[in-house]
């Protein structure tokens, strides 16, 4: 058995194999023919049967990463990733906008709620203080590239939900609330498997990898104005961290 495929981890073998193949494609480890190795060779590589490999390839095909061509084999659908720069002034629309013909932001839901201890800590508020939560999705050329949950202090940002719904831009929504410029104070990056909502909103298959950022933006006086958790499809977006 391949050292990275361990039944005791509680993750189906086909899912582990699809993760491994996805990572290998991203790393350019397959040859220049643009094809994956034959199912038989992949089964030998991962020490599983061909049915398990076939399930992994089917999941990757649903994500649009590979395509089965009769008489040819499994073709890699080479799609360049969007490069998202993370810097002092991080703006998702501007960062991806130059790489896409069209970028749009959509408001999925909004609510006024009591801040959790985590949200309160990130925003410098008392636990239970009112915050406005926005759930949104970003698309580039019609492809979902991020799914975000964002929180803002309610006493400073009344109406930000309507502003975002109208403009599709957090930068413009903040400007409508009196914040003409803001800075990125913190970005934490991790990776995980897609959750059910990710699968639906980001058009993924179960087990796909998403990159997760937790970020805090501040006004020019250093006061936190936004805490956001954003999930990006790992096969569509890469990060460039700039100092």
C-alpha cells in the first residue's frame, strides 16, 4: 500500500487517490503528453484495484480536472490557476480581475448576530456584541473562485449588506460606509477537504481540496473592520504573498 494511503485515517481510498493525482497534476509530475498513466498503472502505483482508481478519476472528471477520451485515455484538462496576491492592501476583485474577463460578487445571505468569542477577538469587540455577517461567493469568468463568510462591527457598518448586494464588491461596500482605504493586518492559510456547502457553491466533488484563509482587515488607524473566512478551490486558485 502507498505510504500516503492509510485506511485507518477514515478517508475513502478513492478520495485519497484523487487528492494525490490532483496534487501530482498541480505539481506537473505527469509527462508532457497531457495524459494520466493508464488505470492499470495507477492501480499498481497506489496498490489498489482498478475500480478504486476509476472512482477517483470520476471524481476528478466531475471537477473538470481530467476528461476521459475513448481510445485515448484520461486527458488532463490544463487550466491555469488564478493567482491571488496577499499583501498590505489585499483586494480580491483587483487581485483576480486582471486575469479574468469578468469578476462578480454575489451576496448569498446576511444577518445581524451576536459575535462569537472568536469573531469578537478578531474584531476587538466584547463577546456577544452585534456584528453583521455576510455570506458571499466570487466568480471569475463564470467559475466560482471563493466562498466567504465575513463579519463587520454592526455599530459602524449598518447597510453594508445592501451595499455589497448592489455593488458585488466589499471595497465599494466599505466605501459606502465611510471606509475609503483599509489594510490587511493578518492572513492565516490552511487546507482541508470541501464541506457540503463548498461542494454546492463552489461546484466541487466531495473530497476536493479547498484553501482556507482567515483574514482581518483594519482601517488606517488600526481598528479592525472586517474578519473573513474564505474558502478557495485549490485547483483554481493559488496565493502569492507579497511583503
